[in-house]
């Protein structure tokens, strides 16, 4: 799942509840528009007001070159809009690399009661 805020404009104010997001391992090579990507489950690239809750997110592991990976990735996309007011809560994670990745950008992003083992930064898992 991809939430991309800068194309064509702000994206958000919706929920992503109760899904199974798993085994995203394909490798997408770099293009003129995007860097190489692999191993991403749910991505909030500049999204705002998105609630990712009650999901099972597992096996999202890169198999090729990538600039980042993770079960849930919350970050600014290529210098564009920072993610804000998003909630990643009460999800079950397994075998992602890492389970949650956040680049630290944007205000009021919340990570709570996720059953996960690995995150960047380390404090996002319980």
C-alpha cells in the first residue's frame, strides 16, 4: 500500500484497518522518477491523518537494492512533504526488515502498542 502525498497533492485522512500485508519482496529498479525499492508493506510518504491499525504485517523483506524497507514506512518522500498526524497502532508484525521505519520527519506521528521486534529508531516497538 502506498500513500504518496506529493503526487498530485496531499493524501490522507483515512484508515487502513484490519488488513493482511505480507510477502512484499519484489525488487523495483531505480527509474528517472524513483530510487530502487524492495521490501515495503505499507508506506506513508508524506501522508497525513492516516490510521494504520489492527493489521497483520509480515514478510516484507528486500530482495534487491533499496533505499529503505519495512513493514510500515513513515517518511518524507524525496525531500517533499513530511508525514504528519499519522497513527500506527495495535498492529502485529513479523519477519519484516525492519517492522517499522520512521525517518523522524513530521509532527504528531504516533506509534503505539504495536507487537513488533525491530524498528528504526529502536523505540517504536513495545
